């Protein structure tokens, strides 16, 4: 395994033919053979990951977790690509999940941590798990809508 410039790997055992990408933190864990650890993964002490596994980006694995062999290795069944679209002026809060095939409408606002499973209409405010429309906001060209420039104006 080639050492990564921006990763921290301390007291970790990494199996033969395994790949650890950049921005990964491994502390006192055991990674099996032929396992892929994508970027932005954090694995704590005492974790064991088996052979032929794939750990995708932005995963946190806490102490005490055991992942057996062949986890996340291949897709089963037929997969179809679904188009997902986020229209202009939309805003999506941190930690939200947008399911495939969903459309977020123009100027829509999705609350932080929401899970969007259905289309969100233009100018809607949606939040929750699953996200539900709870209100609306003015269109960008309406009074009190988004300013047309990126400058913030303070009225005193």
C-alpha cells in the first residue's frame, strides 16, 4: 500500500492489495485483503473490516464494529441510472440526502439533515425525514426574494 500524503494511519493493519485513498483516518483497526477505503473515511480503534470490502466516502466507523468479508462489493440485480436535478437558486441544508431521480425545484429550500425522496416544487420549503413541504418562499424576482446580485445589503 502506497502511503497517502494527507491521511493518518496509526497502529492500523492493512491487508495485501487493499487501497486506502487520501483524507482517511485509521486508528488501531484491522483492514482485510483487497479492501477499498475511499477518501474522507474515519475508522476508530478496535474496528475489523474483512476481505474484499468497499467503504465509500464520508463513512465513520466507531469502536467495536466488525464488518465481515465481501461487504459492499458488487451491485446485485439490474441497476438503472436515474437523473437527479437541482434547479437554480435552490438551497440544500448540510447533511441532507437527495435520493436518485428526484428534482429540487427552482428557489426551493431543503432543511439541514432532510432526506428528499420525492420532487420538491419551485419556491417550496421542505424538511424532515422524509422531507415534506412545510411552506413556501418568494421567487427571486418577487419583493423580499433573493437579491439579483451576491452582495448583501444592510438597511439601517
